[in-house]
C-alpha cells in the first residue's frame, strides 16, 4: 500500500482521514488536538518503516468500533502500543516480520481457530471485499485465502487467469491493473510469475497487498504458517532442532522458513538433500551470520532421530528440464516412511508444504506425528489473521 | 465422509462430539447417560450402512437448535425416526436412495421451492462454506449447486479447473487434495473424469461429499431431480408409463433414472433408440429382476401416445469417434416435434436432461407439456434440499 | 427480459403478479380496483416500449418496502412519474437511454458513491443473485460488475469461460443456456463474442439482462460510465468540447460515446486519429443529423488546448492482422504526454477506457487532470446503479 501522494489521488483511493472522522464522530472537533498528536506520532512511526503507514489503524480500529476520541485520550498508552505493533500494511516477504510481530500474528491466528460459525467473530470482515488476482493458478493457496476471507464474513472477487486478463494480454502494466482493481476491492491477494511483482503492486496500491507467491521470489504466508505450525505442534520456537529435507536449492518454502527460523534462539538446522539440490550458500551464510548452528547430512535416519521437526519437501521435476535421470535419482533418495518415523521422537512431527508425491509414504498419514494436513489447515488461520490485521487492525 | 478413525484425526477434521456438547450445553453432564444411549443407538445404525455415520445428526440438529438433552429424552421417539431417516452422509450414487429417503428428500425440496428471498429459510446455511471441486468443467451443474448454496445463505469456494489445480498437475493424489480442501470448507461438491472418484473422496473426507458426476459413472443429483420432476409433473411415481428415447447406451442419465424408477410399482418403461445406442442388457436385466415391465420399440409416435413421460436424450457425438456417418444416422432418427406432441396425452410431459441440440424441436418449447426447463429448475431445489440435509440435518 | 407469453411459463419464471400481492398484503382485496387502474396504466406504458415491462416496478418498489395499496392511491402522482421513468428492464445498447433516463441513472450512481460499508444501503440487493455469463474473458468488466453486486449485498455466480461451457461446446443455443441460467439467478450480466447476442438473450429471458459487451456491437455500461465521468469531472454535459483521439474506426467505446453525447446541446467534437482508423461516416452523419458540430483534425496539441475532455483510446493491434507496419505507424502518432497536458486547460481532463499501453505516458498519471482511474472507478457506481434499478426499481 502506497501512501497517497497528492490530495487528488487521496480522494480517489481512500476517504480523506479527517472528513470521515468528522462525519462519524461529533466529538471530533473538540478533541482534534489530542488526536493530532497521535497522527504525528504515526508519521514518525511511518518514517522508519517505508512502504507502510498507520493512519488506517486509527481510522479503522477506532471508527469501526465506535470508540470516541475521548476514549482515545484515556487509552493513550494502549493506542501507542497498538500503533507500535502496527507495522503491517502489506505482506510482501518473510523478512519483513520480526519475532514480536510473528508472536502477535500467531496470537491472532489462535483466536481465529476459536471462531465459531455465526458467532460475532465470524463477521468481523463483513462488508470488506478481497480480490484474488492470480497470474498463475494456485488453487490451493487461492482457496485458502478465499476460505479465510469468507470465514470472517468478507466477500471475494476471483480471477484465476489474470495472465489472460484481457487487459494484461493487451499489454497493460501490472501497475495499471492494480490501480483498476483497487477501485473494486479493499485488499488484493496476488500471485504472480515474476519475482518482485508484489512489491511493485504494493508501491502503487492505495489498499493492502498480500503476496501469495511471486515466481521464484517469496511466498511469505507459507513461511508464516510453517513457523506457526512448529509453535503449535512443538510448543516453542527457541531451542528446537529442525531437519530440512529434499529440494533445498529450489524450494522457495524452505528458504523462507530458514530466514524466519533465524530469528529464534539456540536452533539447530540439518540439511538433508540430494547433491544436485543442496541448500545454497546465501542461506548458509545468513544462518551463520545470525548465529544459527547448521549442518549438512546424508543420513536421514540419524537426523530424524534428533529432530523436533522433519520438514520434507517435494523434488520439483520442473526444475530439472530434460535431465529426467537426475530427477529420478534425486527423487528416490530421501523418503519419509515408517522406518524414518520409527526413529523419530514421540513429540516430533513431520511437516510438508504439500502437494506431496511419494516423498512421504501414505502409511505415515495415520500417525499423529504426521502434521502436514494440520499444517495446511493452519494456513487458513494465518490468512484469517493477516486479513483481519490488514483490514481492521489489531 | 469417513468416520475419523483415531482421536488425533478426529481433532483435526471435526470437533470431537463430547467437547462441543460440554461447551454449549451445561445440562450435558447430568444427562450424559441418557444421551449415551442414543449415541450407542447411532453406532448400531451406523454399522448396518457402511460409509455413513449419524453422530453429525445428533450434533447438528440438536446443538444448532439449542435443544437440550432433556428434550432429547422426551423426544426419544422422534429422534429415533430422525436417526432412521438419516442415512445420508454423502451423495455418491443413485442406488444409495430408497423410496422412503427419496420421498423425504422430495418433501424437503418442495419446502425449498417455497423459500422467499430474505426469509429466515433463506439463511439456514449461513456460515457454511461449500467447495465446488470440478476436475472437468460443467458450468450448468456447478452454477446449479452454487445457486442452491447461496439461496440458502451459504458461501462458495469455486474451482472450475481442478484438473489444472497446480497440485493435481504436480501429481498430488485425489485423497491428498480432498484432505486439504476439507480444511477450507464444510462440504465438497465434486465433479471428476474418473468413475469411482467420488467414492474415493468420501472414504477419506471428514466432511460430506456430493458426487456431481464422475466420468461414465454416476450423476446422482441429476437422477434425483428427474424423479422429482416426474412426481411434480405427473403427481405420482407408481403406475406410470415412461418412454426413454435417444442414446440409451451411453446416457449416464437414463441409466441412473432406470435404477431409481425400479423402486416404484406398476411401471412400464419403453426404450426407443437407434440400434447403435440401445439400452444395455444390465439395465434390462435389473428392471426384470425388480419386476418392472419394459419393452423396446422403434415407433416413437405410438410410444409417445401411451406415455406419461417422454424422456428424450441427446445423441452424444463424442461417443461415435470418427464414425460421423453413424452419428448422423442415429441423431436424426427420433425427434420430439409437434407431431409427437400432438399424439401425447394432455397430462403427459416431455423431459430432457439438457443441453439439447435438435432432438426436441424449438416449437415444442411453448407447449405447457415441455417440462425440461422446469426440470432444470427443479435441479436447484433438489440440490438445496441435499445441501440442507447434509449440513444441518432433517 | 421478455414478458411471459403464457400462464405456464409465467409460473415458471416469475411469480404471477396477483398472487404475491395477495399473499403479502391483506389490504389488497379492498384496494384492488384502484391498483388495477395503475396496472392498466402500466400496460399502456408497456405497449409503447417493446421488450420492457413495468409490473416489476409495482411489485418491487411497493412490496419490498411494505408500502400498502392505500399509500399507493395517495401517492398516485408519484407512482405515475416512477412508472414513466421505469423504461429500464434490460441494458442492451447505449441508444436505449435518453437524457432524462441518463440523468436519473446518474443521480442513483451518485447515491451509490455515498454508500458506506455495513450501512443499510450496502444491503439493498441482499438475497439477489447475479450470474456473470462471460463467453469471452473480460476480467476488468466482470470484476467491476461483481464488485458492484457485492457492494450492495448481492451474491454472484461466475462463469468466465462460458464459451467452453460444456453445454455451449456441445451445441446448445444461447437461448437454451439463458433459460437454464435464469432458473438459477435473478439477473444475468452477459459478455458475448457475437453482436446482437444480448438482445437475443433479453428476448427470451424472464429476468433482466445486462449487456457487458457483445462482440463488435455494444458495451453500453462503458458508454454510461464515460458520460457519467464527464459530468462528474466537468460539471455539465451541454456546451462542452470533446476530443476523441486514437482508434476511432474500431473503438466500440468512442462510437457508443458519440451516440450518447449527441443527446446533449451545443457540443463540439474533434476527431483526432491516424488515417487508417478514422471515425466512420455513419457516426459523422448521425452527429450531423442531430446538430452536433464535429471536425477532424491532425493537430492533437491544438485540439487539446480547446477541449474540456481529451478522450484517448488504444490503437488495437488485433485489428491490423499481419499489417504490423500500419499498426506501428498508427500507434505512435498521437500520444498524450506532458506536452499535451501543458496546453490543456486547468479544468480539462484526460479520459481513457483502459487498458492503455503507451498512448498516455505514465508521467501524466500524477496530474489531477488524469481522470482515467477515476473513470474506471465510476464504472463501479454506474453498475451499482443499474443493478439496483433493474432489481429493486427506482
């Protein structure tokens, strides 16, 4: 979400801050000065985190709930902490989240798990409209976001073939498409085939953008749901041992996960992968720089016996081009089956971003330590939390 | 819908039976023993109808309506009949329905016809989410289900190209896809290109599955709406005369319809079809075994004059491969036109599963006996009824 | 929307007028005669405008709001004017609108701009279901309509590939498809590749049809939003000077716009286009016959300096076939850039139907006179207004 740079665009893409306040709250005038202080505070907060703004927080959390300005003054301290938390205007990449934000998002996600059908909580996004602008199909991710929006009472506009979007096909820029679609919706969830596309969209948009995967770039909500699942399953994030298995070279997921895990203390990470798809140096260097202990291993059984989390990934055939032989060799090398499970600890879990082929054998599914379908479901709660935070604030 | 086989999966896919009761009903503890009797009863009921379970009935119909356990005891007899009725956990094939269930479903469908916009009835599925998982496009069927869900206040997640579902394209099994999608929705309506796919989905799913057509297999909701239409138009199902016309060899519809009609008494069925697409022996044998009188005829005019229902079907070009000559010959042989209509009885009707090409001439449309568009509309009511029954019970 | 021609179809596609009144209003009987007068009046009104009917107005505006027949009598005069206004049963082509209707629609569109989230206004189409039946993709237009419907609390059934609609692919006529889909929805928004398709649909449908573009034919809602934008930006429609720039031969948009502008007084229109895509004679003749002054010019700078509105359009590559040379020549000829903007008047605006390639340079976007994204947003309000008018009346 970009901050409107002129009054005229401001009128276009959002209600000007002041006018809505005046319409909806007669107490506004007498309290203007005190409110103004907060807004100034917001601006300072903004200046340190580019691409984000906080005025929406004040607008939404206050006006939607009918809290008056006087209450604001009294709850000054509370607001301050809210504003400090509110570093979330778009979701573009895993790196934008720090431990505190992650922890706060997870807290909201846990609240989301408890929302019952037809309870007030199931209507908190009523009246809001999300556009899913998918330039490449990803039905799983799309359905997860759309379910999240609808579970909170929101509505959805869907485009699964945005690439064939007549406009894009005719040569329209992503920026123009975003400026059009933001006129129809309150938030855009976007999947694109080009790395950096989500950032470009966020730079132009006057409404929040969520990156649902941009090519080889980022897929931040997957990284969030992975960390959330580890916390839910293991009970902690500091001091754990994680085995990343499979295609570590191309897997966007494991790379993002490594970035996020580096924010926690006393971690040990094992990399277990066929030689052709080993974890790249940049991530290893990054982990080292953050003081995370890591080790490469060719012995899945030994690693599995030590880990809290065995994170298996699919060897992606599409990355091997015509070298089917290399693919076949890599693919069969590390399978999580009952033998692996039998050496794992009682409290440990197997995770997988899905879809899986045969890198986890089907008989593992019925073991309580098979966490991958719970992990998929956690994606729903994380996305509910993000939609709530971006649209109505903390 | 599969019954959860372990506590851990049970936690995953549904709320455990007891905990919800305890949360929502303070009277539970004191009445536990009496309730337990019912649950045992359910289990017995379950054991005789594999692939179905009844606990949801008790959960939904009782807890949603806030009926207390004491009421349960008093209404013991009523519950018993409810439970007996409740043989419906998934809709997989026409054969699963007996006369009583059909009659009960039709009663609900007639209630559905009466639901007015914005009446309480139009909100009975509020908060529920249906996923339409279509592995081959069938816009008509999809829109019919989605309309049904929305007419009852429910919400919809749509996938029209599930075959290109990135996951399926990458080799994910149907079972894994179902286990993911069931995390996002409350019921799955599924169209697949493989016979038996719906049954496989139901075996794994923790939520209800409706088969919206699985390849050359079944399309049970079409069969239901056909029988419902006959009852609505003719006023009865016993003692009627039905002419099945057109492609009787390949038409999934007429085959399922024949199975369902065999449940009624004193029927006479005529088969009128080009030689290359005659009704197959299995259905004829089945009808004979059920005591249904049937006869093949080459004289559409004579048959039409005797029938209560002339059920015309399209000769499916795609079944003839390169034998365009055979197709063309078969196609023109039995056309329902004004000449046919003129020999039909006043109370009789022409039905067709649609789409039609020219096997019913357009001038027939304006005759009140042309029932095919009403038949299409009845599909809406039947699907509303099924969604209601599967999600909130009788 | 066709008027039902027989009682039996009437029962099928809509509630008969009288019965609903009787059910919902006990005062009906005693006031029958006075109401009957109005209905007769409606019939007269109907006879002069074929393809339209007015009974829905009376049904909707009265019964939905619970206004009783007695009130009707007292508000006789008001009703008369309402009925006179109500010439809107389908939206098929720009020519169907006269100045008064346009002005009335624009008034409703301005009301739509003011609707706040979760206000009563945002629920006026609650319970209504719109089907978007798109035979060719047009994501922008589809999202705009779907957003409009949802902003008013209505629901949507979506088909983006209606051409591959299994039924259409199998040879079903448009008429049969419409008769099926109208059973599932309350209004159909339709995009088709054949000119005249929307009119054919409206002739058969018992519910309102909105033409969202039919091939080289019409795209009336685009024309309406263009005129609405001019009025919003310039403040008036009489006495303005408009420059139509770019592909004037093939642009459906500029042709429809010219038709609508001809309804206003003291206009001056400039045509600025490469020779290969000049405005065709039929439009020029039409403008002349309506007394609209027009002039062709090759000097964009001079025209821009005189205009209130510079309406730029995209040179459509697809119209040039293999003559890429002609396309390239035409394409670069008239670009709206800062040089053009610098000679434009302060109050003037640049419009464009979007998508744009480089016929407006990106640096123009930040000038307040760049009205094209506001124009796109106005499409939302116009479509909200039309949906409201067609479904619940004035």
